[in-house]
């Protein structure tokens, strides 16, 4: 998705490098502990308590862990949608039916991603979600999110807007990744909340 005026891209790249370098120092014990705490905090969200369909993702590497949360949502009877990366960086979706329903898929130039192995539901399936859990590297005091720069979730958010869908947008982060400010562009939109292992941060959003 092309946008003009990306004057702050060098700033974004530098901030991404810094945040990723901090994440890369986490140990396996750190990841396990924060993943469990993150699931506990997220499951306390009223938005998730009332959700029938949640679009989520499978964490990879040193991302804040999502497997415990995915299983807990499924145990609640929530329909969980997970992304599958398309060649143009857009996202298709499939249903999560437990850990055995995931398969590692290696895309060019990326680490292997765990994607749903069942039927593909199409990129528009996300518009049925009551809550969309977004990956990210940071969110600032305005609720603006810094992603990894691939643009996949920019497409998702644009698709939701075109469809008139208004799910709650929630980012899963480590505590130190809630920051004062991240570079933002005119097309960026704030999220509703951030969940970290120690708590929930909410943001006003039109």
C-alpha cells in the first residue's frame, strides 16, 4: 500500500532496530514468564470477554508470546482467526483449531511463520472480528503503533475502515515498549488499548 510523504522512515527504522535489539536479549525463561502474564492480563479485558470472533496471530522469535492466549480464547469458545501471509504482504485468514492446526511456513527473507493449515477464508474474513490483536514494536501515549514495517497490518486496518468494521484494536507488547512517542504518518490510526505483562493501557479513539 503506497503512501507519500514518508519523511520519518529513517526515524522509524532506527527505533525498530533499537527495540528489536532489546527483544533479542530476552531468554527463553523471560519469554515463557511474560507470555503467561500477558495471557492473564489480556483475558481480563472486557472486550475479549464479550468477543465471539478474535483475529490474532502466532508470536515468533522474541515477540510477546501468544500461544497461551490463543488456547485460552479457544477454550472459552471464541472463534480465533490467524493470518497467513500472501506474496504481496497482504494477509489471508484461517481458523485456529489448536496447536496441531498450525504449520511452519517459510517466506522468502523471513523466519518461518506458523500459519493455520486449514481452509483459507480470504482477506476480508478479518472484518467479522470483534477484536483484532495486532503485533507491534511500540505504542505511544496517543495510541499510535509502530509495526515492523512490512505493511501487512496497514492493509488490514485499511480493509477494516473500508468495510465500516469497528473492532477493538489491541496491541500486545512488553512493558518497556509503551513509550512517549513514535513517528506517525497521516494515514496512521490509534489503537484502543495495549496489553503488557503488567497491565492494560487504554487510549481514547474516535
